[in-house]
């Protein structure tokens, strides 16, 4: 079990999950370095919002926001959110990511991450029948009003039944 998961398990005794998610991310050294901040987490964890303030910490040579800051602020959210929404019968990994920079950023950015109950039910049903699946989650980084899109990140997430994954891994290791 990772350090972060151990801290999360312990902290659940004192904080509600949505507060733990928000404060845990914002205090985590790995997330703080992205310069992103979680500004909202719904109590059911279905919706999360972040802000990436532009500052000297994330400006590049051209005085616009560094693309690495944009990506690293988005990168962990969809999978950690999904891990917390689904039960522990599943194994999940980020498989790939694609980032499209659409225009230079010279202002604060905002992004929303959401899953619906229908989406979660579909994931569970598909994994139950297919044993392993991949989904794509897309996130748009916008201005405060959501009018202008500056960047889009698409993440491919692998989700598998834990027993199936262990058996598949055991076969691969024995070859």
C-alpha cells in the first residue's frame, strides 16, 4: 500500500471523504508542485473542480503557462477520483494521455472532473462481463467563465476485475 493510501485510510477516521480528497491533494507535495489547487469536491465525490493560478512558478520562456503545469494539475484527478468512487474489487491504471494545447495561457485556468452514477454502473457492468476495459476521460482547461478552452487532456484508464488482473499477471510472470 502506498504512503498516500495509508495516510488516506488513517485520515478517514477524522475527515469526510470529500474533505480528505480536497485537503489531501492540496497538501500533497506531488500535487502542490503542479501549481494546481482543488477548489471544490462534492460530498459524493462525483464532481471535482480545480484552479491553476498563473504565477512565476508556472510561466514559461514565452511568459505563458508551462504545459507541464497544466498536465500535472489534471493528471491524477480522474483516476484517483474513480478509485474513490468504485469499490476495491477493481485494479485501475492510467494507460496513456494526450494533451492538446489550443492557445497560450496568460490567466488562471479552471477544470471540472465528473462521473455520473450511470457511468459508474456501466463501468461495473462492463468489467463484470468483459473482465477488463479501458475508458477515456476528457478534461478541458478553460478561463473562469468556461468560455475559452486553452487546453484539453484525454486520459485512457484501464480498469480490471482484481481476480482477473492477478491471474493475468501470474500467467505473464510465469512465462
